C-alpha cells in the first residue's frame, strides 16, 4: 500500500505542525472504538512525541455501548495513553437524535479536556466524512464540514479548546487495511448501516466512489478586525463596505455569535437581512448582538432571553457569565448586567460607565457580594483582589476566523 504509507508519513508532518505545544503536555484523542479513531490513536502513539489522553463517550443509546467503552480503554492501555470514560446521561430526544448526540459529545469532550488541562482534542474524521457531510447538506442537513483545525463548537465548555483532524486526506477503508496489517481490531457501529440515519444513507450512496485526494477545508480569515480599545468589554468593530458579500456574511456571523455569547450560528436568511440593514445605515440585531454605528455589541434587551442575567458565583470557581465573560471571585457573589443595577452602583462606577459608548453601558458584568453591585470588567479595580474577570469575545472571534493556526497560538489567548 505505497499510497497509504506515504499518506501516513504525512500524518507525522501534520502532527509536528499543529501539535507544537510543550512536549510534556498531553494531547486529547477521542476514541469510540471504531476503525477511524483506533487508527488515529495508534498513529499518534507511533509519532510518540506527546503524552496521550483518550476520551470515550458512551451515548447510552446502544445496549453494547459499555463494551465499546471497555474496548476503547484497552486500546488506550495498549497505546500507553491515559483514559477517561464519559457518558451522555438523561433522556434522549425522539427526533434529531444524531444532532443532539453530536452536541452532547462535543460538550462532554470539551469539559473533560478542560479538567485534564488539555488544549487540543484529536478527532478521526476522514475524506469519506467530508464527502458524506457534503451530500447530507445537499439534502437539507445542517451538519458542518470537518476542518483539519478548528475551535470546539461547544460553548462555553469548548472555550480555548481546539479540534485537530489529521486524517481528512485519508480513506476509511485504507485505515482499516492498515489496522488489519497490524492485527489491531475495532468495532463496527450498527448505526452506520441503519437506513433511518441520513449519515448511513449518505455513506451507502457514496460507497465505492472516488474522493478527491485533498478536500481539507482551510481556515481562511476573511477580514482582519483591528482590536478595539474596548475589546476587553466585548465590543467588535464591523464595517462591511469594502468586503465581498460572502466574506461579509461570514465575518458578521462569527462576530455576532461571539459578541452575543451564543452557542450556534444564525440562519442564512437572518444574516442576509442583518447585512442589508447594516449596509443601509440601519441598526440590526442578530444572534443576541446589536450592530450599530459600525460596532457589534451584546444586545441588552436579549440578555434575559439567553442564559441567566442573574448568575450565582461560587467562591474560587471560574464561571462563564452570559457566554462572554469568565468571572472568578474569592467570595460567593451574584453577577448581573450593568443595565439591571446601574442606579445602585457607586458614584465612581457610574462615572466609569458614563465614559463608555452608550451601547456598552448596560451590558458589562457587575458582581454583588451582598453589599451592593460593583463593576467587574477586565482592567477595572479588582476590588482588593476579590474578583478576576476575562472577556471571551475577542479570543473567541480570533479562533473562529482562523487567527489561531496551531497549538502554540493558544497560549496567547488564555
């Protein structure tokens, strides 16, 4: 298999390029027990330059899933990797099960990676997965195209976590042939042949067809947003006048989701309407954000409808408030938007708010230890060390638009 041997050698070049963090820092690997993920695990083990930590998600759907988790654990042990089993518990939806399982899986993996101090999770998508996703989208699915390097889609669990898919140029059958040559077994999920599944139907329709040698989507930064002095408060500048239409839509989508603290991209029709309004000089709202005077900022009127405008903070624990700020306090406290408590703020804090653009004055975080609200944004007085605040908006936007190109870039975004 000379072609496969050459492709597998290319794996090591990809590993070296993207996984350029500290040599003693572990890399996460999602292993289901199927052929693709098992092959990825052993390829990373052969590369051998970083400790590996295997995560296996038991979706609790198939009665044999516990055995699959045990199989993944044995592969982890054979590869010299640490192992963590995760389980999607609770009731499962009657419709949209595959999408719900995918969302739950990403959230579980991201949270587990964070707890293990892991920044990169390796996933075993192949060229076949890209072709199947393309066919599924043509039939109305919202499934995305796997990319070689992309931020975790889980929010806020996936903040500062990146996904690495080094097998996107390889075929599923070739990977299994490689495993057979090494007497390594794997599990076949019967769901892959279930005609009720769109993914299974796409796989069957594409069986035996050629897949382009390199169909890996590349992260492309459509436009550079210069960091505003107010970026630490969640404001992103946005002026689409010199942008091509598609680039403007992509930039607007990413910026709105990040500024609005949301966990999913807006629909195409909503994007088109918002961009048309902005280009006509009007104010628009999109994905929890407000776009006004070439600025994108959180829409205060939406805060009560998305998440918790009033959030309890436990002492010593990082908590994400409104999808936009990480807050950590030394004492138990309550976080609220400034617009909800402005009249109760001190004269000093009200003066600080008055120096901000009007669109920002209601959407920055405050904390209350029981003695009255205090402003809690980055760069302000830390109230004698009782609170730490970090804004996620600009780092998340940079990650979404391709500014983070490898593991070492992540160190600047924490």
